[in-house]
């Protein structure tokens, strides 16, 4: 069995500076670490229990099959904040039939990001014995 100590999602954007502006300034992710120098340096951001590394450069955007799932405390507040910062809102927050509130945005290369609010009464918050 593989013993995983840490993990991160890697994105190779078509324009690294534009993507760093999006993830760091517009989305407001905190920087975990940076490495290298110049415009193609790598930046690793905190994603709650994981990390997102934006590094290198790609001539083509990520596959539409690549999507990020980020849990937020308040999807409506995130919607207002991101809209004010000029982030592309693909879909405003909606309470889904499965009970989660989901909002979709896209990064500069079109990578889809779902922001998810888990309501206090949602079964995903239920942990037997706690």
C-alpha cells in the first residue's frame, strides 16, 4: 500500500502570471510556498485540506475533465465577493437536490471550479458517535 504523506493538484496554465493573479488575488487563496524565479516560477496555494500548484506553462488549457471542488462557508457571500472582483461566474449559487449549495466559476484557462456550501443540517455533517 502507498503511504501518502501529502498531495496537491497540478495546473500548468497557458499564462502563469494571469493564473497567479486569479488564484492569489481574485480567488484569494493563501500561498503555501513558491519556487523558482521569473514569470514561470511555481506557486503552491492552500486548498483547505490540500494544495494547488500553479507552475510551468502549457500551450493548451486543461482538459474539461479537470475540475476543482472547494468547500466554502457561505456560497452567497463568495458569489458577491468574486463577482465584485471580476471572476467569471459560470453559475450562481443553487441548492441542489442532494442538499448542497453549489456555485460554478472558471479560471482564466476555463478550468471549472465548484464552490460548495454544506448546510448545517446536511447529512454530510453527521458523524455517528460525535
